[in-house]
């Protein structure tokens, strides 16, 4: 006869003074056999999460959003056990990718990137497209966590069956682009999303990382964010294929038009990032939907132009090389720290630097000499 599971009732740490037992929670003792199985599995170093690649591939290709999320979780995993499976997954999805327009969207915090992306994404869906949003959130340097709240800001877009929103932590990567962004793009394209929007954290000149991953780079600007000279600094503007001045509504409309004229003059003195294409400057209001369709038409014209000149395919080839270089750097980095001898030497060098017995330059030279026989 099965024994009745033991349970106990516990009140929360805080409850009203006149609270009855409806505030209490009941704790049921788990299955001891299952607990022992999980414990023994952990001792053997087995991961509790299993991935069936056939199921993942079939689910992604049939645009099952739950399965796509699981596939991206596998891709983003830093576990050594998952890396090989992730690369096999990408290998099987690549033949179904490459049919989208990849758009990077950046701007200073407060420029209204999330609001703009929702309005722009809904506009693209209304025109028959399927939209995937990769929203990169800044990671805390203290807790290492991220709020990942962009999806809550895109309430209308997230309800559409033709959209997929994936918040990801930046994990300290310069430019605010997650380390596995390119692989995630491949997965979304294989799922049938033909418009890929990459929202960055907006940290300024380090956006060159974003530029190397996308076909079209959109810079969102606003008036009143410091002096106008701050807004026309060369570093980031010369990377843009278009500049959109957001929040051009109400009392801000005249200021936005004035800023548009200033930016247009500045662009005449800069080398276009896309050959034969002069970056247009437009005003818009994501909140009211003003000029959003016009921006989509400009991107469509850009794709037509770059396809005709061969620049689109040239940029896609460059993206593959950037993907290769990035993956190579990551693999070398991971192999170094996963090697017990090198990892120990690294820790010793850090201690020596703190003790003042070794300079940083000498420590680097020592570590390079140590790994030289292996490369």
C-alpha cells in the first residue's frame, strides 16, 4: 500500500494580523526515489536539461515559438556540454536561413527604441512580413543580471502571431550585442522571420559591433539630449544608413525639423558607409505612428539598391567572416580558462600583480610564453 505523502503547512514571513490559514502554503515532500536519481545524475556530471536536435530542428522550421525559444537557449548556453549540440543545430538550420533583412536599431537611452520597434514591427506585419526582435539588455557589472524588460514595453507587438521577441543579456559585450547574436539570427530566419530587428543598448561609438552583423543600420536621435554638437559627433553617425529623429510631435516638432536640417548638412561631409547610398534623415513619432511606413519604404529602397549594386551580398559575406572571427576569439578564450594549468597560472599572475611582485605587462608576457607551445 502506498504511504500517504507527508505535508506541512507554513505561514508566509508576513501576513495581516487577523490572517487565517488561507494565507498559508502547503509543502508536500517530494519523491525520494526521483530525488536519489537526480542526485546520482548530478554526481556523474550529467545536465538536467536534455536537447533532442531532431525535435528542435523540426520545431524551428515549423515556426513553433516555444521550440525556437528552447533552441536559442541552447545556442546562448555557455555550458561545454551544450556547445557541440548548438553548433550541430546551427549547421542544420543554415540552409534555411539568409532570406531576411537584418536591421540594427540603436540610439541613446531615452530615444524611444522599444516604442519605435513596436510601431515599426507592427507596420511590417501589416504589410505581410514576419518580425523577430532581438532586444539586447545591459547586464549589471555587479549582479551580472539583466532586467530583460523590453518585451513588456512591446505589448501590442508581442501579441501578434507573426512576431517573436527575444530579450538577451549583453553580458558585458562591447556594443551591447550578445555573443551569440549571429547564431540567434540564423535560428530566427530558419523559423521564417523575414525581418530581423536587433535593438542594442545604445552605448555610442562601440556600435561598430552591431554594424558588422546587419544589412541596414538605423540610428534613432532625439532633440534635447545635450547640445546639438553631441548629436552630430562623427563616430556613430558615419555608421548609419538612415537617421530617424524620434518624438517629433507636439511642441517638439519644430525642434525636430531644425535638428533634421543640421544633421542633413553634416552628412554631406561624411563618407557614406554604404557605397552609392546617401543616408536620409527623417523625423518620426513612434508614439503616434507618424512616418513609420515611410521609414519602411526607405529600407525597401535600400535593399533594392544594394541588391542591384552587389553591396547586399558583399555585406552578407563580411558578416560571415565577422562571425568566424568572433567565434575563434571565443573558442581561444574558453579553451584557455577551461585548461586547469593555464587557469591556475592566470590566477597566480593576478595575485602577483596585486602583491606588486609582477607588473601587468610581465604577467601577460609570462602567460603568452606559457601557451606558446600549444598554438
